[in-house]
């Protein structure tokens, strides 16, 4: 650690949630994205509504929204936040789907963890819904992977 830095969540007695109550309430936004790589045939099935479990991208949107709203219950030291808006979009490409999650809130701390949690869960939901067509003859997933989950932007509005 460089001088002036300290572990804000760690004390002699263990971990704690950082006190943000004295910080001013502000409107905040974070945008995160990530990709799921799939077989081209799977992406075609998604686009043509041929996945037996149902509408993959709509289900993934719902799952991502739920994950954003429940981030503080999943990530131990995240504060419960006043979320004011969530947008989840997908861009399909030849061999992957890109997920973009935008989260707005009004409060004393940022929403980047909510955005990347929503993105992660949306991508995991896609995997769950297509695993029957992604598996190979040995029950493995050689063409399937989730990657590049990142915070694209964090700002006070």
C-alpha cells in the first residue's frame, strides 16, 4: 500500500461496512458490460426463439434486474441502495452476446457493484437456458465462456 491508503473494510475486530451516512446524497450511474461466447448455432436458436426453456434474453433481463436489486444480499459489504432505474440490453454477434447494464440510484455510494452483478447474473442466466444445446457429446461446454465483465463508466449525475 502506498502512503495514505488504508483498508476501509478491515479492522482489528474483523470486517465492517463503511459508514456513508454523512456523505451527501447524489444521483449516481454505473454502466457495466460482459460477453458470453456460444456456438453460432446457439445464437441462431436464441434469435429465432428456438430454445426450449423460453425467451432467453427476456429471462436474462429479468434475472439481471433481480440481481441488481439484491446485490447487497449477495455481496457482503455492499450497502442496500435506492435504485431508481435499471436498463439491460443485449447485442448479438456471430459467436457471442454482449450484455450492457446501466444502473441509476440516489444515495451516498456508487452503483458499480450492482451493475456488474446484474451483468454477471444475466450472462449466467443465458448459459443456464442454453446449456442443453451448448453441451458436447461428453456433457462439457468447450465453446461456452463468460468473459470481459467490466465497469465501463461510473459517474455522479
